[in-house]
């Protein structure tokens, strides 16, 4: 216990605190000098950072300039000023909303929430249904079915989504089949925002279904058989036995799976990059990626602010489940 | 000196027979640790350096990773740094220089660089900060057989020519989407904007400052050019980068393309395509815009740097070893791996497009400390305009706003 | 009445079975497609001309003379020495799973049986940690790891993966232990066992379905991780996923996508064996038996 806790504190708690502190600061004023740069293609006038002068500023205040919560409210995040401006200048609610969802944070939040709220229940319901279905299969084909059901999880997302990306291309097998079904040769999943969203969600369900399936399946093995038999003797139908015995028994697992899925889905990131979906769908994690990796010299403050808001978002989403778990916990502890 | 002269000079040296000289490896028994991206030209340079000087060194490690750019600043910050040298390009050199992690090479060049050409030396404010060894740029790819079918015998020279050709191909019913460009959202689409904006003579920043300067007529013209071209590109173009555009080209489904010069060799080889496509593919200079003369391309170089936070002897040994690889012998062995800026390079058909683009006077990718932030803002915000959901003016205003937000955070603007 | 009930049941049954069948097809198809495609050349498997090329192998025949080719496998395993990466993955994954499960089982059991409220808050804190996007965490690690000179080596990565995985393991096993009736170990303790003996003799035999399921997910997390391994491992210590990403090429330079596909297929093969082996443990329903008996 202690080693795990200390590893968690060292590698997760401390970084979270330092990320929070970072998000309250911005970098020092960089001392810029006008200079000339020359290379294989001739010389141009340019500017460069006077690193010595900047270094001096940096050593005086190693964390950077204190910026309070200004990073949280700037245009890349909550964009208070822009929203107020849009509210005052826009003639109607529609154009106002257009303006708001043109801001990167809200654009990403819209997709992230939709994705989370669509994928999570689907994965739970389908996972439960398939677990029950597989459990009812004859023993001999049950093993292979479990194995096949786990496949979407086994294929590395990196390459799994690359292959799917190619399959849904207009020239790929799924894309071409869809064009045939809808009789529209110009149908392109990658060029339309709604279709791209649907595709990402379908991928999300496909990829995470094994998780809920196998958890529920393992849970089904622990259903008290005598209660179940008693219920059947009392004349309960299969369906009633399911809703009154099996599902209540699985409830702790349902909460567990919901927690995990909400958290993971809220951080949706990999499919967006692998499907090159940035044009149509951006998520909070993608914004962080963009600030840290794509920006050259990483914007730690921005990434920190978005990360903190992701955590807050997760906590808000989880609250109902957590309250339920808290009650459950107390009941069990007593 | 232009690349053309350089290539001619290279060819001359070849005719005279390459001169091999004993490589000087600098101080012995040092630790040499090189970090670079993983591609053939860098493999050739670092591999040859290791062959030459590995025995004299106490340790010689070469780490080639694709995400070099993501780890290099953290790797060079401690003292001593994890690596003694990082192999960089235009944009990544500024990333290291912003944090002051590389050292000026003036004295090392004086000591070991007598065979280097003046144009290999990357100077910033009078100091040599890197030594380049290869060049790259985007340029035009053309299927001459398809153009001939619609009665065009000349390779398009300008965006207008390209649009005329694309229109003719579409109207003749040969291809619905005859054009490919790397328009994938993010870095690629930002880069496409750079090509056309520079070709229109645009400047990204107000002179001598970090103030953005892209909400102007030239930027609008650049966006118009891009919009006019993607009209003929596949509807999926916002998800297509080099891998997809090259595959489309090799499948014979495109007749005009703006792609990377470093992909030219792969397009022309006998893998992944048909004889019909490869034998009719012509690599030409990047197109010009609006009756101007500047090709719509950015010129790139790759070169070596030496870390600041390492002992001087290690720095010297590393520099000497890497420079010892920049010879005609190495080029002769790896001629087709890159467009070398070195003696002995014999430009093949795959190099024609880049050469023409350089000779045409294309601009180098700007080496400005905050260009990465601008590029990032472009990559994220242009998509609304390209999807048609926003006006060009609004998009450019968004780009500036996004850039200003991040430049403030990075300390470039107040 | 009875007849009607039976009819309804069979319709339900048919529905359930067709759902399962449909799911199995959807789950397996991309994988079969990948295995098949891994024996083709890139121009076929990622065909822009016609997807049917991937089935018939037009370019494969043209370039290699036969409809199937092992070039991807040869390139990945021999040319690029993919076995080194596989070895690294084996080390990272087995240590991560064993360490996570050891701590997770003990911790999860302790939390499930402790009558204290703080157990709940520890779990909550663990969950909030988990909500942190990995990419932010990793960026924070980079500089200290370089400064302490522990960047690039396998143990560092293993510890980080264990730490990131722990909230999940703790919660999942805690959930499973809550499901094991308290009377089981409490009756053992009444019989004179200590808490640890009760754990060893009563809980250990019935906990395997939970441990194996959790282990499976810890395994997959460590095995599939890209964000952490790509940033924290040096080239010679790279695991398979960053190595596969390396095969894909960059904007400027062509990669070799078929190496990546072949690598994925061959690296997934051991997983087959593993899953086939452990799934019997899941299926056997040990807990159910224990509860019944």
C-alpha cells in the first residue's frame, strides 16, 4: 500500500500541483533583438531572443510572471472578454452562439461533452447485453466468443484507427460500401462534420465495448445462483430475474464502469489524431496536445489551465455517480 | 551562393574525382551523443561520423527518434546535457535558440570546418549556430500525359495555370479531383498558407517586433489562391497529409500536386505505383502567384548543432566527428537519400523540383523565435475558412487573436 | 400462457443471439482484414485505387511475383530489429502488471474491508489523479527525469505506468472485493485466522476472476501506451508502440506502413495465447462456486 501511495503522490499528485502552479504563471518577457540570419538560401532580417538578458530575468523569478487566473479567462480558455463582447455586439442569440462556439475552448467542450454523453451509456448498455448474451451461449463457443469480443481492445489504437481510417476513406472498403448503400458516390465521411462526429463515436464504442463487456461478464459469474433459482421458482420470467436479481447484483460494477468510461471518454484524444479529425472535432485533450507539442516551445501555462479544467469537468460529470457510490459505501461499511 | 551554383560545383568536383582526406576527429576519448530525427540523410551523416570517429571516442551514441522535437529542449537543459549534438531544421533551431541551449560554432568552424562551404553555415546575428547539410522544399508534381490529353503541353508555371489545367481535366471527365495538396488540419494547412503568403510577398510580423501582421490584402489573396486550388482537390483534403497525397498520386488519381521534394524519390521509384504514373510524373518548380516571380514554397535545411551545456572537449569532438562525415565520399554512397548541400552531389530526377524552386527564388522558412506560435495558430484557425463556415477576414482576425494569446503567454508580447 | 411465455423468450433469445453475432463480426472484421492485409504491399492494403486490391493483391503480384508477401514481416523483424522492442515491451508489461496487481490486490482488499471513511476519500483522490490528461503529466516529468539522469531507462517508465495505472487497479479490485461476501473471511477469522491468513486462505482462492480481469486491463494499458513510452524511453529502450509509430514516417519523409502493420499483427499474436489461456480462468466461475458452497 505505502509504496503505491507514494508512487501515486510522487508521480501524479505532485505533478498535478505543479501543473496548477504553472497554470497561474506566464513566461518572462523575452528580450528580443533585431538580427540578421543567413543560410543556404541567403540572408534575411530577423529577430532573435537575447538569451542572456532573458536568462537574467528568469533566474530572478524562476516560475515566470504571476498571472493569476488570467490564463483561465483568456481567449484560448474561458474567453470572458470575448463572450461579453459577443453578447453586447451580436444582434441575436444564434449569431452569439456561433461566435461562442468559434472560440477554441467551447468548440472543444461541445464535442467532448457530446462524445462522453453518447458513448458512455451506449457502451454500458451494449456491454451488458453482449455479456448476458455470451453468458447464455453453449460452453463450447463461449470461449472463442469472449476472445473475439476482446479483439478491438487488443489491436493497438495507433494502428487500429489508422486501418479503420483507411477503411472509411471514400476509396476504402467501408467508405465505398456506404457510398453504394446510400447511392451517393460523393459521400465522404471525412468531409462532413456530423458524419465525422458519428464516426468518432462509433469508433469509441467499438474500442471500449470490450472493457464493459468483460467486466460485466466476470461480474455475471458471481451472481448468486441460489437467489436466481429462488426467483425462478417463484415464477419470475427471465427478464424479471434479470432486472431484479442480476442487474442489482452488478450495480457496483455498473458504477465502476461508468466512472472509468466517463473519465476516459472525457479525455478523448487518440481517435481525433489518428482519424485526422481536427478539422471537424476537437477535444479538450487535443487542445492540450496542441499547446504542448505543436506549439514548438510548449505553452505550459495554457496546457496546465486546460488540464485543470478537464479535471474539474470530470469531477462535475462524476458527481452523481460519486454521491451514489458514497451512499453505497456507507451502507456497506456499516 | 545559390543551390544551382552549388550543384554545378558539386558536379565539377565529381568530374575531377572526389578528394578523400583523413578525417580529423578532434580531442580523443570523449563522449559523443547525437540526437536526430529518423530519416535516411540523418542516418547517413550520423552513421558515417560514427564510422570515422567511433574508435577515437570513448562513447559514440546515435539516437534517432521521430519525436526529437518534443524531447530535445528538456534533454539539453540539464548540465551536462543528455546529448552533445542535436540535428535540427529551420524551425527547430529557433526552438533550441529560444532557450539558449546551443552554442555558437565560430571557433569550431574555424578549426575543423575548412572544407565547409560558406552557404552551409547558418548564421544568426553574426554567430554560426548550425551547419546545414541538406535542403528540402515543396514543389509541383505534374502528370504530363494527363495534361497532354487536355491539350496542355507546358508544365504549369503559376497557380492560374494550375487552375486552368485542373478545370480542363475535370471538364474532360478524366478526373473529378485532379489536384492534391497536404491540407491536413494543423501543421500542414498552416504550412500551405505560409507557401502562398510568402509568394505574395507577405511578412508574418511587423518588422523587428512580435506583433502579428497577417490580417492584410496579401493574406486574403493567399487564402483566395488556396480556396481556388482546393476546389479541385478531393473533399477529404482537410485530413490528407503526405502519406495520403503520395498514395493518391501513386494510384494515378491525381494529375497536379504540391508535395514535399523529399517525397519525390518515393513517388518515382518502382514501388507502390504503375509504370504509367512514374514515367509520366514530372517534378517541377513550385508555382508562382499573381504574376509574381516568387515560387509558392518554403525552403528548409537540416543541419547540426552543438549543445551548450556540455564540456568544451566533448563539444569539439562531436563537431569534428559530424563534420568529418560531410564529404563527397559520403554523398557518393548516399546520393539519392537527400538533396545534399555538399560536394559531390549529383542531382537526380527526384531533385529537379527542389532545384528549380530554389533557383526560382523561393523564400526560406522564417527563422523567427515566435514563428512556431504563428504557424500553430494558422494550423488551428484556418480550417473554418476552408470549410466555408467563416469569412476570410474573420478567419485572419481569429488567427491573430489566437497568436496574440499564446505569444503573450510565451512572453513575446506584453 | 405458458406457450406465450416460451414464444416471447425465444424471440428475446434470437434477438440476443443476433446481437452477439453481429458484435462478433464487427469486433473481428477489422482484425481479420489486418492479418490478411499484412501479407500485401502498401499499394494494395492502403489502396487509393480500389479497395478490392487488398483482397486480390494486384500490386503485390506486380511487385513481388506472388499474391502474398512476407516483406512487411521481414522488414520489421530482421531489418528494423523489432524483436528488441518486443523484448522491452515484455519487460515493461510484465513488471507493470505484477507490481500493479500486487499493490492493487492488497490495497483494494484493505480498502474494501476497512471500516473507515478515509478509504472512500483515498479512492476519490485516486480517481481525480486518473482524470489528469497523461500528456500533461508526461511533459511535467521530462525535465526532472533528465536532471536526475533517469530518463530513457525502463524502470522509470515502469514506475510511471504503475502509478498511472494504480487508481484504476485499486478501484476495480476494491469493487470486486466488495462483491465477495464479508461472511466468508469473517467466519474464517472467527475460526481463529488472522486477517492476513483469512486473506490468503479464503480470499486468494476466489479472487482470481477479478484479479485476472484487472490484470488484463493493466496489461493492455501498459502494452498499448503511446503517450508515455514515446516520451520517456530512449531509442534502444523503445517498446513496440513507439517503434511502430516510427515506421509510419513523417510529413517530409516516407515511412514504411507495412512494417507497422506486420509488427502489429505479430505483436498481437502472443496476446492471443495469453487471452486464450486466462479466459478459462474467467469463465470457470470460481467465485460463483465459492459463494454457492
